[in-house]
């Protein structure tokens, strides 16, 4: 390929979706990635299009839960002692984002991006030939006590104000949707508008194939820096060779902020290390995704098996994985789903790129309008991929974005 119009850095679901959207606008596009398509969080996520998940992680409620969670090294939220000092500035920004006025602002912005992403999803899947991979099986969030259920109600009230459909259920009603739950769960909430993909890795690889079939180039190279040049942007790589394009989209997930520093940006991106175990497909008769919110994990049916995963470990990019976290979730899943067969599982750990206010960074670099940022989606990269791709394509072609993107400004911190 001659000098492309656009190079996208990152071959995860956000980067490839943006590359396809730009390609559909008639641009000549290449993608580079340090390890290749679907090698990071896009491979091991829970596979959900969680359009109803409009409430930011940064909220007063999480501040109440966090102290108890942090006391459990295998619980829903942990910070390894070796990383505590390094993450302190990010945690201060997170604490500020928990103020009620900021939570309201983040919720409104998240809702707008969710609505756009939902509207863009099925046309995008149709255009890429991946619509058969979409599942509409809903999500069941379960509660162990009346107190836990009552504590969830303000969040459901907020969703109701934004037009999200859900139903609160008793145990007998839950059993018609998902048989086999432990009787310890007497209450639940079912959200029918919660979609999923058959397998997130296979979906992302299918996007890469679609992109290549239409003349796109996917290359393995590690971008380490960006430089503005007279006719575009130069990408510096760890291999020593540079790449040039008219424009660059930075969608490198948890590594994005390191690359953005070369343009003088200091974006407080942190890494939520997610863990899971994928069991064989016959491990349990799972009919909907089940969320065990108090324990910070979900159980999802994929075409490749039953995935048990979630939780948050704020531990950066360099500490070794602690797979006791996967084992702890699997042990709880056995208790919560008594018929679950725990044998034959494959463990995984991946990096979720997260900003303190739970909103992604989508917009132009300060140093040059020829660089567009699209990273920091946290748990919602798959969910927001089609909407982010639409915004990126608009920015690359000089059109007004479909929604107000000022809340997602990379410079807001």
C-alpha cells in the first residue's frame, strides 16, 4: 500500500471498527498493532453490548463499597500493594469524579454514546457480514438480600429516566428465565435490551478479515511515538522503521496514553486488569448473561464456552497476573450455579483501558488535528465500538460528529 490516508494504531475491536468506518468513507486505511488483531481485551471480554450500563463506575455508591472490597485481595476491587503509590494520582481523579454533579454529567454523556452505539450496531454488523453473531438474550442481575436489592434501586431509577426497559423479578420468575440459580438469590432484575456477541475474539478477527478483503492492510508493529509532519503524521515504532499517513487514529487500548505522551499529552489512563475462566460449552445450561453484582463478576454463554469473569484489579501493565482471582470467581460461580461443571477451563487476564470518570477519550490531539484519539473505554469497548467508529469517521472526514463529543475530550483532565 502507498502512503495511506489513515493509519489506525490498534487492532482491537475499537481500532478495527474505526478502520472499517473510515474505509467505508472512501479513505485508504492501514492498521498497525503490537501483537496483531484481537490479541488484547477484545479477545477475553464478556462479549456483551451493555447498552443499559449507563452509570459510571466513578460514583458515590462505589466509594461506599470500595473500602470493604479493598480488604479482600481476591474480591471485586483490589489494588496490589506494589502498585498503590503509582496509582494514587489516578485514584484522586477518580474520587473527584464521584461527586454527584460530575456523575450526572458522566451519565448523560455515557447515555448519548450508548444510544449512538446501539443505533450504529446492527447496520455495522450487517455491512461487515457479522450480524449472525449477534445474540439478544438479555441480562439477569441477581441479589442475595432485600438490602442489596434496595441499594440497586436508584441506579434502576436512573435507567428508567433514560428509557431503559427492565423488570424486577422474584425467584420463581427468575427461574423461568434462568433455571439452576442458587436459592440464596431471591430477587433479580432482567434487562431484555442487553445484547451479546457469539464470541468477542472471533468477532474481532472477522472484522480484521472484512477490512483486509476490502484492501486494508494489517501489520504487526509496535508504535512508540507520534510526530507531526508537514503533510500528516509520522509514527515511530520500536522496530526502528517509521510509518507516515495523512491522519492517525490512536486506539491502542491500555498502551494509548504512553504513545500520546510523545505529543505532549498527559492523559490519566489506568489499567483495569480483568480475569476470567472459559469453561467448555456444556459446563452449564446458561440462557442469559447473569451478573453477580455484589461479587463483581458475570457468567456469559459464548459459542466457545461458558465464560466466568470480571472484577477489577488496578495493577498496571507490568505486574504478573494473579490467577487466584480467576479461581476465586470460579469457586463462587460453582456455589451460585450449583450445576456448573468447573473442569476444563482456560484462564485469561487482560488490560481494560480506563479513565477516572469512566468516559473514553474521543477527539483530536492538542498538538495536531491530524491525530484522533479513541481509547479508554474501560469495560465498554465492545459496547461502544460502533458508535466510536462513527464519531472517528466523522472527525476524519471533516463532518460534525453525530453527538456532542465535548464530554469525551482527551484534554478534559
